[in-house]
C-alpha cells in the first residue's frame, strides 16, 4: 500500500470528524485524458474514473466494472427480496442450502472479518437492522424485549459453511443476513479487479464513498480524493473509507442515534463517533471504519494496529482522537 501524503492524511480525519461524511473523488480536469462513468446502485451512486488515451476501450471497461458491481448487488442485497442473500434467509434452517460461488466467497470473507473483529462486525445483524428500520419510521427506540428476541437470531457463529459442497446453513430459524458495512466495499473491490484485468490499472472506483484507487495516472503522484467540507487526499494503490453519523441518523427524545448498530446490544451508536481508515482493500477499510465507531477508541485502534495494511484514526464525541502508530507517523503540521 502506498502511503498518503502526510498533510493530506491529516485532512481526512479533520474533515471526517467535522461532518462524519465519507470521502468522495474530486472530478478530474476536463482537459485531461480521463473517462468517467457512473450509475445508480446499492441505494447510492457508483462511479468509475479511468486514465486512458483510448476513450472507447476505457468506456467499455468502466461499463464492465459497473456491470460486475451491479451483478454482485443482485447477490448480496438485503433490500431486494429476490437477491440470493435473501433467498438464502428465506430457505429455512433445516438443511444446508447450495449457494453460488459469489455468495459463498462473500460469506466466507464476512465470517473471517467477524472473527478478526471479535464479532463487532457481524453479517447476521439483520434482525436488529429490521428493528431499527421500523424504529426510524415510528420515532422510538426498539424495546428491550424486541431486542432480546432479535438477539436470539444474531451471531456469526450461527452460520455453518460446508466447503466441499459449497452449502450454507443458518442454524437458527428467522436469521436475517445484512452485508451493510461490507457490501459496497466488496463490490467496489470487485469492480476494481475487473478494470485491472481489462488492462486499466490506473483507475478509481467509488461506490457510496467506499473508494479503491489503482496506479497513479501518468505524471501524477496519485488520485485526488476530495473530502466533504474541503481538503483532499492523494492516493494510489489502496482504499479509504470513513464512517460516522454525519448524515444517516435519527433523533429520539433528544438522543442522536446513528445508523451503525452494535451487534452485542442491538442498539444504535450514540457516541457521535467519527473514523477514517486507509487499507489495502475496500472491504477491510469499510469494515474497520464501522467497527471503530462501535468499540471504545483504544480497543478499536488496538484491533486495527494488529491488522496488516490498516491505518486508522477515530474520535468519539468530544473525546481526543486516537490513531494507529503508522497513522500518526504520517501526520504533518506546517
């Protein structure tokens, strides 16, 4: 993973801390050989930018990358009842269910990340997610009884994978899987891989703020990634994700409840946490940015510190910012 310029890395945290928004790519100058293609997807906007002097080939490659991300949406979406993920949830829990390689690989990676984060990322959190979707409509926090009932259907250890036959068993009736905090990064990484295979290593993929960048364009030090509120990053060969409740939150009885849920309690995060993570891939960056908003800062940073290729910084509420050792080394004051 190439390092970010020190002064720009500081800007990531400062602006994410101010608004909690995810970073967004800055539009390229129109005089430069960039091709940009975007498409609505996953409840947000997916965007591919390529550096190329062959506009037709670049456009076709960008469309192929977005096609791949859209194809994965049909596999992993928890909003689409026809997605393969939702069909798995509806299939019951008696016998292992055969699934596609796409879904099996995604579940395998999700469970690995659940283990590595001590369950603070959990792909079985869907029962809580459904409670909070209803809570946002009603304007009230889910009751302790409702959360207790949902808790019986939550827990990544309740998924059984059967590698020889590529089958999956959800061991508890009514389990609901949710790839929020994972799916967009997964699709962005897959789209980036398509661009590399098509012969376009100098590229940027952004799906709802989960950003993967490849090789820097010719004559450039990296890709410019703008941040909400101002400032920018200069990136190459890495991914970046930020998390927080700057946009998606609800206020109930004077308490601000974010969109991020704690898998251990079923409650929404109320600490006003803001995080930024730079990683080798969009999946781990997305997952760890979310986890850092849930756990105490020292715990989250220790977890990130022990993860190869991850640098991070987080602050909860008015508390001080905490960062990984490598992240701190990249900071610079003028």
